[in-house]
C-alpha cells in the first residue's frame, strides 16, 4: 500500500470521493452500500443452490440409472458464472435506483489511455514481484493446482468453454462492478473516504478468494489495491475490468503453457 500511495499521492486526498460523470445521482451511504452488498451475496448463494437443484434434476431426467456427478466441472463453472452475474445484477439495480444512470454511478465510463498504461505497468510490476516470490518459495506456488484443474477438463469441450468464459469474462466484469463499481462508490463518499473504501473493498475481495493459500491471498490483496487505486484515480470501473481481464487471461495462458 505504501508504494501505491507514494506513486499516486494518495494521502493528501484520501477523503476525496470517486469522480462521477453524473452529478445528479444519489450515492448510498456506508451502511446502505453494505446492505446492498449483503443482498447481492445472498442472491449469489441462492442462485448457486438453484443451479445445483437444476443440475440434479437435469441429470436425473437424462441419466435416470446413473449416480449424479456432483464433481462436474462444467456444472461448477456454469453455476459460478450465473451466480456472480446475478449478484452483480442486484447492485446494478441498486445503482439504477441511485440516479438516472447506473453506468455513471458504477463508473462504467471510458478511461484515458494514460490511466490504461499506468494500470498495465502496475500489473507488470506486481507480476514480477509475484513470480520472484514463488521462485524463492515454490512450495506456496498455486500453479500445480491450476494445472491439475486445467488438465482435468482438457477432454471436455463444454468445460473448457465455460472455464474461459468464467475466467476472462464473467469474473472480471461482475467482480469489478461489485467491488470497484458499487462498494467503492458508496464507501468513498462515507466517513472512511477513498483510502478506507479501497482498503475495505480489497479486504472483502480477498475474503471471497479464501480457497487460496496465504501467499496467494497476499497477491490477490495487492491486485485489489491496484484495481482500487486505479478506479479512484481514473473514475473508471471499465479500466479495472480491463486490467482484471488482462490479469486473468495471463494466469490462464500461463497455466496452458505449463500444462
């Protein structure tokens, strides 16, 4: 956080809210923003449960004599994609209620090329730090788990398609709408300011990736800080969606090269 704060002079303007293209929008406060996030989280789990019920019904209808394969990667990827889209949709509805333009509320605006290049440069720097750490401590490297997951679906075209859809499309778009779009917008205009909004949204973003080990979670947290600072400085969640897509694609392509 200290390196990012120095680069972008975060401390003098820590209480400044996110820039917005819509001066007439009504921003939700801290607790209302958190409540809407809770509603999105509940929606995520409800849709996940419904996907499981639907998959069980589909399997029983098409393969009545076979046991249900609860480890189906295709079903898992589809459920993940639909669930995160449903959660993001809840917050898009909330943003629409907050003003005449949900896109402006969420920061879905065109970023400047300067911010694009700065964001990409920060991703490259983080990638080098990440690679250096895991070279020094290979026991913590998550790559073997990712490789095994990818190798397990190589003979399953449907799973491969949904793997890439989830990795490169639904996760970057929906997660950025949720964390950098909605949460940061509301929290940055509360008493915690922009720096508190970046930190708190990054902690929540890291928490939803709790399946990883601690060094990988540290990488996720650092990545989220980069996204948060770029969202704040540029006023564009579109930028962080792009950066998130680039990072996830690089992880996916690295996994392919190793697999």
